[in-house]
C-alpha cells in the first residue's frame, strides 16, 4: 500500500520482521537458525529492522515532535552501516521511505489513545465494518 502509493498507512511502527529463517536440528537437542531470505517491499526496501534500540529512539523522537516519521528520518546515507544495503527508497510517486526500520506509518496512532464517544458508538454499531464491506464489495 505505502510503496505503491495506493493509500496511507495508519497505525504504529511495525516490529520489522522481514527475515525468512530455516531451523536445522543439530545433535544434542540443539538447533541452528539460519537466515535464508528477506522480505522486500515493492520499492525494494528491506522490512527487517536493524539497530533496534537506536531506531526506536529516532522514531520516538520524531513522534514526540509531531513530525511525519517517514519523511523526516535522515535518508542521506546510501548504505546502511550494519548490512551494506541501500537505505533510501522512494514510493511510486517519489515519497521517501526508510529501509531497515520495519514499516513506519504515514500517520502514527498511539496504542493508548482513547476512542471518542462517537467513535465508540460507531464501533459498537458495526458502522466501520459495514462501510469497509461496502467498499470492498464494490471494487
């Protein structure tokens, strides 16, 4: 959705699980987890999050400032210092999106935000479900 500019992503940053791993059983009840591939978004960016602590701090800093995370993260480096992959990618329409950070939503919504009375009533009455069912059935 984000990479092809088919819509905006609303939510929280993902955990960045973008690896494909195979587990080999070893003698003595041990095992070896081997990374055999990576999930890539349509733009070619890797969804696996690297530098977990540093990226979390950078993301939280942008969110606290009320800035759009995806458009304000420093994408000047052409190579990620951890695995040597390109870190600056663009959507189909040319928006910058970061690699190696999971999926950063266009609009961040905190998990602890409370629904308004109107939103609660709409959820309880199934209005959102009916709306999306109608949209999906008409396409």
